[in-house]
C-alpha cells in the first residue's frame, strides 16, 4: 500500500463533513451532501422497532412448499462455498469519509450467521481498493468445483454503482465481473451472491402513510453445463437500499439492512428459498425501522440474475 505523505494532506476539518448522529447512533453510509438541504442543526435520528400486538399466529399447515427439483440449484457438493466479508470501518482522511461505527457488529453477526448456514467464512477488515480487488481476484481464481455457491458481503460507504475502499472509491461492477462465467469457470451455473451494505446516493426516503396492515441436477451438470448460458447469469446482488438513497446504520446495533438479514437468515435460512428470505428482509426494514425525527425510511433492493431457486 502506498504510504501517505502527511505533509500534503488537506486538514481534516476542511474535507470532512460532520456526521449527524442521534443519541441512539443512527448514521448514513455515505459522505452527506447537505449543500441543498435545510436540516435542523441538532442531532435527531433514532431507530425504533415495533411489533403488532395481539397478532394471531398463522397455522403452520398454511405454509405449503412446492418443490420442483429441475428448477433448483443443485446443492449436492462437498461444501456450500466460501463467504468473503469485507468490513471497512476506518478511512483515509483524504476520502472525507467518517468512521463507520457499528460495522463491526454487522461483520461479527454476519460471520456467525453464514457459518451456521454452512459457509466457509473469512472476514477482511479495512481493505483499500487495490487490496479488495486483489483479494477477490485471488478468490475467483480458486477452484470452486467442490462448492455449491459463493457469497461476498461488502460493508462500507458507497455511492450509486460504487463502493469505498479505505483509500478511495471503486466500481462494484469491477468486483462482480471477476466471477462472471467466462472468468471463473468453476462457478459456472452456480449462484454468486453479493450483499452490499452501503449508500447509493444522497436522497432520504420520506415514507408514505398507509392505511393497510402489515432436481436435483448432477454435480457435473451444474459445474459443466451442456448448453450455453450468459456470462452474467446466476448472480444476485442484494443492496441495502435502492438507487439514489442513503442507507442507515446504527452505531450500537449495526445497519438496519444487516440486522434484518441476520434475523431472517437465522430463523428461516435453511427453510425458505433465497428470494423469500430477501422479501422478508425487505418487509422488516420497511416496517420495523424509522428515524425518530423526520420519520425517514429505507427499503432494500434485490437485483437477481439467478436462473433457479436457491435453498441453502
């Protein structure tokens, strides 16, 4: 990593914009652009979690699971697969990015969660852009023939289409491309999952009031398909928020998205199909989290190029 010339650094007071943090520690995963916003000068954000009272439990026999083997990813491999967690907390002063307090809570919880699912999890803290790309290049070059899938979790600041290393910003596409079918052949026909906790812009979601209540294919076939498929197939990218919006993180409890993801995976990770899981994550983030002042909201966003159903 290139050494930083401290004599040429711009004073931190000139490049960092003060984070707005409430007593409960909710912040956004981006460098706020307050130039066109009129906001109170005091700290105001807070998370709350609500649960409907007296809500009757639905009979379990109503949950009917229809299984069509030919439309499921084959999981009869020696391993479930690798899960790489890149946890960026501290950033070079020149990036203008604040410390991501609470991200260690996210990384720790996700590590336990994905290990319980059967993934081989490794956590890498405070990675530069170059270190991130070299790390994932190395992982993509590994032989995944004995694995059913691959997962990568990125916890950092971000902008639309970009994620921050500790020393700057890089395109998310640069990282996902490393695992395309024409570049990582041992993962051809297998799900490549990316979970991204980062902002995608500088808009707030004001929310809206509502009056409504709340085959198995053989190992050889999956690894070496007999037919041609798109190189971009079998990817899923689960973003913590939709394009253009901030993503919220609590300094004590971790980010809203990761809290919800962990909760659903811990409860239903080995029962429900992945899109069902992520739909429940969307519901939890949308209904259980809200900033105290201004009642800001958040909704995750799933971009799926999966071609089959995925059960862990």
